[in-house]
C-alpha cells in the first residue's frame, strides 16, 4: 500500500510542472515583427506605414485554446518612407510620440479556433487613450526554427480595423481617412 | 447641416474666421462699458476656436490641453492683477508663474531623462515664457501696444508651428492672432478697446507655451522663439503721441511683426512647406 502511495506521489511531482507549463510562453522577435497601418490619403490612395520597433510577449495554451498577447510599440519608430511626414506623424497632431512614447496592446481574451486562427480581444492604447480592439489572427504557424538550433517559433498575421478619432487623433478629418487597418505580422520565440 | 459641419471643421474657419468674428462681436458689446472687460473679447474669440478645434476635452491630459488649462488659470490671475494693484510684485510673480507653467508643460520630456538639451530647453523655455508674460503685463493699459505685441507673437508662433509640423498648435496660436486682429480693426477705425491684464496675461502665456510646446514636442527651430522674444522690446519703441492713432497702430504692428516675419521666413527656408 505504501508503495502505491509513493508511486502516486512521484507521479504527481513529475506531472505538476507539466500542468504549470501547459501555457507556452513566447518572446516577440523585434526583427520579424512589424505592425503596419493603412489609411486613406484624401480619398485618392491608400497610404501604408509601419512601426520599426516592437517588443512584447505571448502565451499560448493549446490545451485550453487560450492565451495572451502583450505588445509594446515605439510610437517614434513610425516609418512611411518620407522623413517629413514621419516627423508630422510623431507630432501632437497624430501620435504625440514625445508625450506618449508607446502604443500598447494588451489582450483580455484569446480564443484559438483550430490550429491556424484565433480571435483576440484586448485594449489598444494610442496617444494615452485606451479603447477595446479585436484582432483577427490567421496563419498561426509553429515549429522548430530551421536556422537556429533549439529554437521553437510561432508566427501569425493579425488584423484589426480602428477609427483614429476614437483615440483622439483627429487631425485632417475627414479629408485624411478616419478608419485605419492595423496589421501585425508577428514572430515569437518560445522561452 | 452638412454645409455647417463642413464649415466648422474647416481649419481656416476654426482658426481664423470664428475667433475673428466672436472677438469682434464681444468687443462691440463690451466696448461701451469701458474698463478691462473688453479684453475678454479676444479671450472669447480664442475660447471659441479651442472649442471647435479640441472640443474642450481634458483627458488624457496632453500638452495642448495643459496649455488651455493654464490659460484658464491665467485669466483668473489676470483679473486679480486688474483688481489689485500689485505694480511692483506683478512682473516677478508672473515670471515665476510663467516659468512654473513651462516646467509643467515640459514635464513628460524632463521626466523621461532625454539627453542634456531637454534640460537646456527647460531652463531656456522657462525663461522665455517668464520673460514674455512679465514683459507684457506693463502694456495692459496700452491697448494698441498690447494688441500689436500679442498679434505679432501669435502670428509668428502660429505660422512657424504650422511649418514646424504641428498644425494643432499652429491653428490654436493663429486663432489668437485672428481674435486680436478684430480688436486691431476696431482700433484702426478709431474705436479704442481696453486690454487689461485679463487679456494680456492669458493670451501671452498661452502663445508663449504653444511656442515652447511646438519646440519640445515637434520640430519648431529654437531660433524662432529667440526672435519672437524681441517682440515685447520692439513694441515699446517710442512713437510720437501726436501722430494719428491709425498711423501709430500701423507702425506698432509693423515693427512688432518684424521678428515674427523673419522667424516665419527662416522656418520656411529650413523646414519648407508642411506635409499634406
């Protein structure tokens, strides 16, 4: 009988860390994660831009089809390929990067649907204003990194539509578009 | 309704037409009552522009909203200065208050421990705001000089801020120039309108803070503010009192606007037209 208790206790001790680590933790790879945005320019064309500096972490719990996302974007790293416009985007007219240096996204609920897609509800903060934003995540791909031994990587593409006026960024409305498409192409390495 | 909405969202209407008209109407209403309340005309013109441009939202408390809040505080301070005769204390008190307001405005940058120029900006910026406010209060009983000075400061700050890539500050500062423009127009037609500390203190403080904000949070060149700091000196150049009022006014505005014009030209030369 004592042997049985001992065996159960040993099994519990071995399985406990497995249960604790059921949610995998990842660190976002800044070299392969670039949030993009697309916005109408005076109704003539769609202008694209991106942020060059991003950091953050995620957790994925495959067993519960859940997880979390935490992204920090350097607002001053905005890049549209035209320095003067980028200066304007950093100014108080738009991102006000000197006063609000980071744009953040923090998930409140993650639902993984199957292996390849997910819906992430969370809060996006731009220029000090926080609003709920839902990300549609697609193309979730995970596996061993082919060129980095021992590294396990997950990547995905996420998109969301927001109105910049919701965040108090009203400059140029309605000529410069209000609705923006945000896209996150994310790669993250398991810790 | 749509036409009205389009009009009221037009930047030119928001920062030029509306403040000019509101200031003109309020000045015409208050002028017969004399005393300093006429100074509220320009304050009302500016307030109307702030409402249209920012909707009077306060949070999150960013720099332009801090400036509007400080402007409200400065109106109260101005009324006190008009009611109580603190001739000796006023310039010193205003210098300290202006410097403190500047430090509060710059606090997010000071707090983030940027490179050393931010400390230089904190010291020079405080001196700039303190100097303009302290130097302007002496003109509260001289409406032609006070209006000429604020017009030149606001026009210089507004247009250089537009070129320096922050249209928000540019619009708000230009609205002050437009509101003062209405008062200048009345004076041009021989209808004196009192100024008072309740107009001079808040509008000069707000204009100075917009300049510092555009420097700290955007790309306004420092020499713009160095040139604008000359305005309170130039507006004091002696002009014979026997000359007709409209001649005095034209000369005062022209002389005061000189450093502003140079600042606008240099900013345009260095930064070019704003991105559209």
